[in-house]
């Protein structure tokens, strides 16, 4: 019995030592694992440092690139044209097309400047129809306004002509590199040439001015033929002789009777072919059976032919007719008043 007990104790002690050895043996790997983790820590730190270094390097490169961009801009600036020192280039056919458009624009504006002319004429005619010194001064002022308007129109035509002359020079092979200077020089020459013209040379044959003078004269001398235009514009040095048939104008009496009805024109229509006017209803009856076929002008002595489509309303003539009727009525009233006094 005692022996058996001793053996059991020994086995127990051996088992305990085996356990301790096993624990010791198992503990070693645990320490090794800790050592490995401790060894990896510097590596992870180095990786982090390397990443930070890489990021810093990339940021540094980005900043360097950003700093280099102005240099690229400077390079771009070097490639740009120095407009201030860039030499003028010769005019090309494409440039001439644009210049031709500008010339057409000048003429378009000049056409618009014709619109005030009838208004000025009507105002002058109304003033001329009124007796008194103040009315005559008003007519003289409107005469100056009409001349100023015609001067502007002439200069606009001059600008258009200058531009077309430049186009012609390019077409003939002239190398024009100083377009601006050439244009301004030609405009100065054009202005100087116009300023040297006499009053007759500027206005004597101008249709707008002739119409203006006709309206004023008729209001002042109803029923009388207007004398030649040379009677209204004194001769200056450089003008042709008054005996020259080419410059003598006037002597025309405005006719307000319809050639068809022989009565005062009503709603007048004027032929664009021969410039004769007729009462609207009478002319329509004349062409009723024509069906678009031209017919001889009803005016005595006129050999022209036209259609009803060639005739158009003439509001300017209609206003003159009304003014004429007012003058006739006033003259009749004055005549009646004189008879009563007698």
C-alpha cells in the first residue's frame, strides 16, 4: 500500500514538470511573436515615412509645375503678335469685299437724307404763302437748311466714291498697305474739291433744290412761269455764262389741270414714264379696257406710252394742289372785297 502511494506521487510530480516544460515550450513562440511584431514596427514606420516622403515629393512637383506655368505663359506671349509694332498688310480681295459693303452703306445713309427734303420744301412753301418780312426771313433760313442738307448728301456720296476708288486701285494691282492713311488723304482731297465749287455748281441742277425753289416761287407768284434757276443764284467766278443753254433752267409753269378731265387734279397719279399727272379716277377709266397693254399718254404733245401700273400716287403734288386752291380762294375773296369797296 505505501509503495503504491509513492509511485502515484512521483507520477504526479513528473506530470507537473511536464506541464511546466510544455508551458515553457509554448511560451517561447509567444515571445517570438512579440519580437516579430516589434521588428515589424520599424518597417511600418519606414513605410509610413516613405509614403509621406512620396506625398511631399508629389506636392513639391505640383508646386514646381505651378511655378513653371507662368514661364509657359511667357512662352505663349512670345508667340503672340505685337500689334503695336506689327506692320500694315496689303489690302486683299477679301478686304475689298468689305470695303465695297462700307461704300454701299454710305449710299444707303445718303438715300435716307433725302427724306427731309420734301418737308423743308413744304414748310418753305407755306411760309412763302404768307405775306410779311418775318415769313420771308423764314424762307431764307429754310433755303440755307436745304443747302446744308445737300452738302451732307454730297459728302456722303464722296465717301462712297473714295472707297470704290481704293477698290479699283487694288484691282489694278496697286499694293496698298497704308489703307487708313490713303482713305483719309482721299477724303481730305474730296472735301477740298467740293469746297472750291461755286454755289451754282453745287445746287443749280440738283433736283431737290430746284423743287424747293419752284415751290417757293409758285407760292409767291401764283400762275406765273418760274424764270431760269440762274436768276436765283448769282454768277461766281468759275461759272459758265448765263447764256449757256446747258445751265438755263426754269420757265416751267406747274399745271394742276387733268389732261383727261380739264379740271383741277384730284387724287393725282403720275406716270413714271413721262412724269405727267392725271386725276386718279379719270386715268383708271382711260385704262379700263387696256388690260395691261400700254396706251399713249393723254397729254397733248407727249408721244410716250405707259400702262396703269406705271402710274403712282403723288402726295407731294396733292399738297401743292391744296395750297394752290387756298391761294385761288384767297385771291377770289380779295377780289370780291375790292369790288365791294369800289
